[in-house]
C-alpha cells in the first residue's frame, strides 16, 4: 500500500523470513560462520540459539541460498511439537520420501537407503530443525540416533538445531550427555546494537530501491531501538506500521514523536480492557441500563466503580472510532489511486 507512495519496489519490513533481506550484523556474521564451519566438517550437530525474532530462520534461509543444490540434499523441519515417531516421519517427508502408513522400521530403512544413495552421488545430507526448544527429550534422543547412520569413514547425516535460549537448558540436562558430545559448534545469536539497528533499517530499505524517502533522523532511530531492543522482527513490525502511518499522514520524514505515536497505537491495540464487575443497582432495567436511575441510586456505594466502567466504555468507543477513521482513510486512498488500469475518476456505485 505505502510502497508506491515512497517509490519502493516491495514491502521492506515484511515478517516473512527472506534471504534477500539478510543483514550481516556482527552476531549474524558469527552465527553464519559457525554454520559454514559446521557444514565444512560434514558431521555432528551445530546448535544456534537466539531470542524470538532474532533472525535464526532468516540465517538458515540465507545459508540454504548459498548451498549448491548439486552437492547438498537438505531438509528443513519447523513443526517440532511432535513425539519421536512423528518427528521421524517429518524427517523422512522432509527429504521427499514416502512416509504414510509406514512402520518405524520401514521409515528408518527408507531413510538409511536414501542417505547412502546421496553419499554414492557424491552429495551430503543436511537436516535443519527449527524451534528446537519445543523438542521433547525423547525426540532429541531420536535425532541423535539418526546420526549413527555412517559409512566406514564418515557420517551420512548432519544436523543443525536452531532454537530459543531455553533449548540450552535441555541441551545441558543430565540426559543429553551423548548429544553434547556430538555438538561440534554452538553459538547464541544476540540482538543488534543501536548502530546496527539503524544500518539494518537502511539496508532493508535499500533492498527495495529506497532513495532517501522517507527519512529517519537520529531521534527516530533512537526511539526505534529503545522500543525494539535491536530484535529484527520487532523492528520489522514497528517500521511497517510507521510507514503505513507516513502514507496516511503524507509524511516524508520521521522523528522521535512520530515513532512514539505509532508505539502508543500498538500498545493500545494490545491492551486488555479493564473488567469492572458491578452489581445491578435498584432502578436499572434488565437487559439494559437506564442512565438516570443507574447513576442516581447508589445505596451500596458503587458509584465510583460504575463511573470507572463508563469511562472504560468511553475509552473503548474512542478506540473503535479511531480505528474506523483509519480504515476510512485507507479506503479513500485506495479509491483515489488508479490500480490495474482502472481510472481514478471512474464512478463507483455504493449501496444506499
């Protein structure tokens, strides 16, 4: 919507992980170096952890983008709320093998035959498990057992485990000793610093053809970093809303106040309404509220609570009206903007 207004070829702050937008902060470069090192070893487990939205999946997609398809057979598993048997089915399916109706023995046999065929072709098999913090200890053990597929001189399967920080607690539990012995590299991906956050924003804008419009001053970048803490996903969410506001308000330069306005809007949207339970007062009508009798009769001393409830309702109505105004503004701009060859002055019938 705002892309054409700012002359951009696409949305720069989409939430979907896209390797074309990969930004090499210090942390991301180090994490990528660990992944590439592990890949060069061709065996064992590589563990990458990071906070929610830190960019772990984008990191993997960027790695996949670099992998030569004629040398690597890769499978990427993202649904990890599974028991060990279902996880095995996901691994088999991830490599493109049939899995429906097969027993565990059949699945293991098919997987081993596939891995040996890949090895005979001079290729390597790579398994990437995302959201590893959701794995049950029994499932992690099942994955470890898969690393036992070997030839006389090398392993047939290498595994990358990507997860949130709590996965480290699983990894260091007493039952995970055998897995820890097979981890050849481990890295925790932290947030970007303030300077990297600003560079990250400009990098994503440049990727879609940014020419300086819109502009962000230092105070805007400081406010952005203060809210996001250098987490890429939070930055994307905030900046997408900032550009939408800029489009609606016809802004081409943003400062601290603009950013704080959007942050306030986001906070309001996620704020739970205050529930005030008040007994029905004498004179109040069943199924509705008779305003005069409701507020004048207060034998139990509940008037302050009722006023608070009324204020909550007023606040919710104001938010609703604000949302309606925003939607109407968006609709007006859509109608006024020629799209797909339709002229802006074309008559649009509306129901009466």
